C-alpha cells in the first residue's frame, strides 16, 4: 500500500504539476498507458503519428503526455479510481480494463455518441458488451486478451511429449520434463509450470479458468456451485508448489512469468499472448522454440475455459478537450493501428476481420485457433458484482493463494471460496448496482 501511495503521489505530481509550464506550447492531452512488454513503446509511436497528422491537416499543435500505469492491474485500478474520483480535469484519456466498466460509467463520455453502429459492429460482440453499461459504451476496445498455454517445442520434442489437453496431463508432463532437465541436463533452476500467482486480478483470471474448467460453476450469477468440482480444481493447485512450480510463483505477475519462460527456465507458461512476440524476438533464448495452445480442460469430458481479458480506451467527462481526445481514441483503436500492434507485438485485435489478415497470421500463426476461443471466452462477473467486484477478486485470490501455499486444504479452500462468493452474490442482489452512484 505504501508503494502504491508513493506511485500515486508521483504520478499525480507529474500529471498536474507540469501543465502550467507547457500551456504556451499548444493543446496538451494526457493519457494513461500501461508499460507491460512493448505497450508503452507502441502507444508512444502511434500518438506521435497522430499528432503529426493532426498538425498537417488542421494546423493544431497537440502534445500528448503519457502517464504510465503500474504493472499490476489491481494497482492500475486504484490509480485510475483516484484520478477519476477526484474529477481530475488534466487527464483526458484512460487505458482501462474490461472489468472496470461499472465504476467508469458516471465518469466518462459515452462513446456510442461518437462511434457509428458499423464501427462498433467491427469488434467482437463480447468486447463491446463488456464495455457497455445501461446502453452506454464507456470504453472502446483496444485489444483483447485471453489466457493461453505456452510450451517449449524443443523440450517437449526431446522428451517425446505432446502438449497437454487436461490439467492432470500438464502436471505429469511438467514434472517429467522438469526432472529430466534438472537431473540429466544440469539445469537446476528449470521448472515445469509457471503462472500468475500473486494475489491480484491476474490470479483471479486463473482461478476462474481452473475452477470453471473442472465444472465448479461458482462465478456465474444464479449458478449452483459444485463443491466437489471445486475441490478437484484446488487439489490440482495444492500439488503444484514445489512439485512443478517454484515457491516464488506466489509473487509472479505477467512479466515475471514471461521472464522465467523467456530465459528458458520453464516448460509451460500460463499467460497472455503478448509474450509470443517477445519470446520470438531475435536474441531471445527461446527464439523459434515456442508453441501455443488453448488451456487444458479440467477433465477429458469438459471444455477448455479461458477468461476474456483486454483493455480499452475511454475519455474522461472532466476533460477540457473531449472532442480532441475522442479523435485520438478513434485513431488508436482503428483497424490499421490494431493491425500494427498485432504484427509488431502479438496483441490480440478486437476487430474480427484482422483474424483473416494474411500479414497478421504470418506473424502470429496461433491467432486463428485463438480467435475461436476468443468468441467463446467467459467474462468475469464484474458487471454483476459492480463496485463489490474488487472485494470479490481480493477474497478469491487470497483463498487461492492459501491453497497454493498449503495453508488451506483443498476442501477447506473450496468451502471458504463458495461461501465468500455466495455472500457477495447475496449482497449484489440485495443492492443492485447504480452506476450513477459509483465513485
């Protein structure tokens, strides 16, 4: 918390303290942007191109300052909540997670007044739906995310193993490969399976995927939880550390997962697709040695389950330059820019037709099968729980961490998880969310 407060202070000082010094240079827009992977670099390049084009077409001299968000999506949410809750006028555009829509609704410009039905229809319907509250499009989708399983092609081939189709197969294959790498190849740091184990929203996505792939039926509104299935999922989790996953995984976010895998020290990695372009970069220790497949199933008769992630862009209703901000948002989320991001950095487009683009598929051969999973991905119940959702996520990830670290047995964890989620469901149903009251 102390770290987050320090970050907020520094970022707010940057956001507001420099504006008077630059006011004479022309119009200034400020935008929050993530710094994960190549994201900040791509964002800066696109903004410079837009500013140059705007100057050529209209003579308007626009400077755009980027405020980098924290790595953790949970800390990014707290930072964004702080700015919008204070009705900050100096920040015009926010990069936002798909689960923040209820909080955002009263603070942002409805974008369906600025984007045509045809423009919105170009995106995956679920991407538009997850950013819509009471008929208002609070953010326009920028890129999608869906968890996938990365694996080492060379290592699996060497051990005559196939990509796992169930979580049980993953655990067995990961242990077999880990044992061989450590005993016979002398790589004592090699591990079987890495994932986002820190208690934050990234782990929440994993927990939903693990539990629902076993048929736990916990998170959907009105669903009847299956405790025995949750115990099965938690039994799988309880056996990961230190058997096939390092104890340090409990502090891993996206970038720690990527770092371990890209250094060649893991057989499998459970993470977002942005890892692909970085792992395949020239000079990467695993260049040309990486495969991607959909997540394993809980049981052979179950389906693979992936949570829909992704980020969009919204315009603050407190901005003094709303029209200009909307224009920049349109530029950043347009077909050509989503294609550029897909080709350069493997960010999943939200525009459906790009999954048939030859140039995009040449750089990202896994996009075609992933697009099918994207169309059936499940959505975290953020809209149902509304402002309670951060508390739901915190409770779920805390319990999951306790199971991973063996502080709770699978049965104890399952009971606590179901009880916690059901309690939040009752609270949400007894106090329906009113986005106009969010703050």
